[in-house]
């Protein structure tokens, strides 16, 4: 149960840029790492693509030209697609399913705060607007996290399909083979191999995290139970 002191610590605060950075450090660090690794992917991808082009007697491409290729679009959204699917399914599965002893599960045998009906909540100034509004707005807001992830998954799935078909057709043309439509590419084993090779790894990683958090600890991380907590205790 969150006490008054906890609520005060979590309340919005003003202050300096340094204070703001501290309050948003986890998000900022992940965005920074994304930018670094995405840049590395673009540069190395352009170099690899150019090497392949020259091996087939074609001209190398610049980084900007590479960004317009099906190879870049396919490589990018093939990975994003699997990440968003993983997170969407994880958010949804943790609503209904439990893992005894895991910090990644809701507690068993008692009502979790996440299951409380927002319609029974005391309305305050800081209460999210959809909760105060109620009706269909609240109904959507109750599931907005999974809706966002599934929407991003579907968008990435479509862009993977479009970029993959362009890359596939470029290879087909270079070998004098027939091309396919975007929907035709959906029926190829290559498209599903690209998808499944990423999807399986995402759910393996989640399974390892859920299972390992029963017995292993990381002091200071909210993804871990307290170090001295018994293995059978469920939830953070």
C-alpha cells in the first residue's frame, strides 16, 4: 500500500534541468541507447548493402540512399514488429496469468492495485482525465497500453511486409526471377522466417525473465524482488 510519503515523493515536481533529467533518467537512457544503436545499424547496414551491391557488379549506395531501400525498411521494422508484439502480449498475459514466486507476476491470493475498478476511485485534481471523464473514454483508457503496443505491432508488421517485398523483388530481378506483390510476399516462406526468427527470441527472453526472477535477484531493480524475499513470494 502506497503511503502519503510515497505519494509525495512520486508527485510532479519542478526544479532544475538536472532534477528533470534525474526524474526521467530511465527513459532518457533508453532513448539515448536507441539512437546510438540505430545509428550503428544504419551505418553498418549501408556498408553491408553496398558491399553486396558491388559484389553483383552494381554501384555502392550512400547512407541516405540506403534509407530508401527495401532492405533498410525490412531490417528495421522486422525487429520493431517483434518487440512491440512481445510487449503487447506481455501486458495482456499478465492481466490473466500468474507465476508463483516471480516478480513479474501480480500477487496471488489477493487483489492487486492494478485490478481495482477506477470507477470506485476518489477523484482528485491529479486523477487522469479519462478517469474523471468516465464512459467510453475510460473504457479505452483502461486498455490503452495494450492498444498502443498492438497498434505499433500492426504498423511495423505492414512496413516489414512492404519493405521485405521490395528487397525480395530486387533480388528476384537481379537473378532474372519473377517478382511478387506485397500480398504475394506475405505468402512466401521468407517473410514468415523473418518474423518467426524474431518472435521466438522475444518470448524466450520473457520466459527467462519470468522464471529467473523467482530465484535470482538484482539489488535495487524494480524488476527483482527484494534480495532477502523468499522464493515463493509473488510480485515485486
